[in-house]
């Protein structure tokens, strides 16, 4: 005879009350049972002392005889410290990223790895010793960006004129 420690529903409509019973696994949910081991009242708040009532000594006796608790009863027993908690099952595919996400992660890892290698190579590269003529070159370098700056601004000024010409063509059409 296979024994189960499970819940047997009682109470009125919309007012559930469960008895924790040990029963033959082939008997109906609310049918014949061997012994009543406790009660569960889901209507009470979760921190209320009478929400779950267990006869720990009798539960340990039936567990010793080979009775298997249902999933819900196993949770109650784990919370009471009678059994270890059930392990969380590994999801098959739902918790794993899709193919495109895996590809993006791989590309990001490769990019980070190549950037780290480039930084390491740059740090490892010997720097040339400064020459005595370096201050004169720096002065020339400071003048060069000043000349480049107006050239960079000029195309920005021309862009609105091009946009205006494009807007007039659309208006004519």
C-alpha cells in the first residue's frame, strides 16, 4: 500500500479548510484516510499561528513508514523543519536566452576581450624617449587645431542651406 501525506478539502463554498491526512494514494482526495495529522486554513493571514497545525511526532512516524508528502504538504513540513525544502527544478528552455541573444552576448564578449587585449598591448608597448626638440613640436601642434576648427564649422553652416533647398523642391512637387 503506497501512503501519501496530503490535503483533504473541507469547509464551505469559497471558505476552504484543509485537513492534513495520511491516506492510501488510490483513495479519493476527500475520501477515506488513515489518520489526521494536522490542518491548514488558507483564509487566515500567513503569519497567524493557527494557519498550519501539525502533529510533528505522528508525521515523523508516518514518514518513517515510507509515506510520501504531496508538494504542498512538503512545503509545510520544510517550513516547520521536519524535512528539507524541495529543490527548485531547472526550467528546460524558458529560462535560457534565445539564439540571437546568445549571439549578441558572444559578440559583446569578443569585443570586450579584443578591447582588453588592445589596452594591454598599448600599455606594454615601449614609449619613445622625448627628444629635446619636443617643446617646439608641441607649439606647432597647438597652432594646427586652431586652423582645423574653422574648417569643421563651415560644413555645419552650409547644411541648413541644403535643407532649405530640399524643402523648396518638396514644396514645388
